[in-house]
C-alpha cells in the first residue's frame, strides 16, 4: 500500500518582535500515514528565515547527493502589506516542502522532522539533531508537536477550506483592519500554553 504525505502552508500571520520589527510566519499542516513520521497529524508555525535554514541543513546533510528544490527568492522589497507577495511566497514555500517530502533520502533527516513537527527554535533544532540535548528527536516531536486536528475528517475539512481561501487569507492582512490589528499582538497565556513545549525551556 502506497504511503501518503500531505503538507499545506497556509494562514500567514504578522508577528511583532518589538515596536519597530515585524515578520510573517505561516502554519505548516502535515497529514501522513508514512512510517517515516512519528506523528501522523501535526501543525506548527515557521517563518521564511527558518525555511532558509532548513534548506541549508538538508543540503549539507545530503552531501550534495541530490539537487534540492529552490525556495521562493528573497525579495529585498518584500512588504508585509502586499497580499500578492505574501500569497506567492506562501505557495512557493508549499511547493518547496512538497518536493522535499518526495525524497526518501531527505525523509531520514532529523532536521526536517524537527522543522515540520516541533516548535523548537533553529538553535535548539540544531542541538537536538546533533545529540546535544537531553531529549531525542522523537521525544522533541512528541512533546512539542502541536496536534491541532483531532481526526482525519476534521483535517480534510480544514484543509479544504484552506485551499479554497488561500489568497483570501493573505488579502485579509490588508483589507480587514481589525483582524490585522488582532494578528499584531503577542499570544495570550492560553495560546502560549498550547504552542510552547516543556523542552523549549531545557
């Protein structure tokens, strides 16, 4: 029986580092029956710079044995207020992951699993993949991976809506002022509890 791996990049959100600095991150939803993955359903958020890190690690770890797909190019004029740019980047990031997940060699890379199924930072992902943390990669995924969808039916329902409204999500960052303002906030304590993991503070 053929195993399937489905991945979606969706729901762009503006996040603020401080008063002057902001960035956009994206939700990565994974649904699979592949034995390569510890968790079969997961959802995490990543920003563009973390995708860049992932590609660099995969390239180094694969010893150039395969040609990696390209990320959408870094645009010095990328604007958080440009819905078209946000949508194009989001689609490019999804294409990148879809191609990555077709490679059996890359599926064995610990950095890929930590990127897709944990909330660890780049530094902690590197440390975990290199065995420099008190927890293993599998433990990091189990402890940190956010399971947002509790059933196949719920996942497909949400993913269907996501595909239909892909560009609408990006446009709403511009058109819906109240929603944009809501996105430009720090997570509530309840949200932090659901997103943070105990190993993040290790």
